[in-house]
C-alpha cells in the first residue's frame, strides 16, 4: 500500500504504507487511512513529528553488520515535515489517502 499526503500549499508526498502509518503515529494521529488534519491542528502535528524524529534519531544505534545502509527516520520524515511546514504557513488542511 502507498499513502499520499496532500495539501494545497505543497506538492503531494507519497510513502509506503508502513512508513506513513508510523509518521501518523508520531504526529499523534491514528493510523486510519484516509484521514486529515485541520489547518488549526497542523502546527501541533508538525511539532510532535519533529520532536519524535529528533528523539528517535538520538536514540538510534548504528548497525554496521548490514549490507545496505538503512534509511534513517529523519530522512524519511523530511518531505512530510516540509509539507506540514508549508501547510502551517498557508493555514491549509492536510489530507492523506491510499494509492492503488
């Protein structure tokens, strides 16, 4: 499953379902897809996501036994953080839905 986040203030962001639901949890929302955040709630969701990413990043241990490096949570979250920042500035709602 793919999940696309959208707001009129920014380009759509598409993530794998497991990553998207993890981001939703970090923002303090349920894993329900489709869903939305009202414009007045976007700044709080952004703050929760940034705080959670910073906390997880500081607690992450590097595993040198992997053949391929893992993509860090901060890299995965960056596009969504930018979308939320743009939505907060524009006072826009944020929506997400499944892609086929």
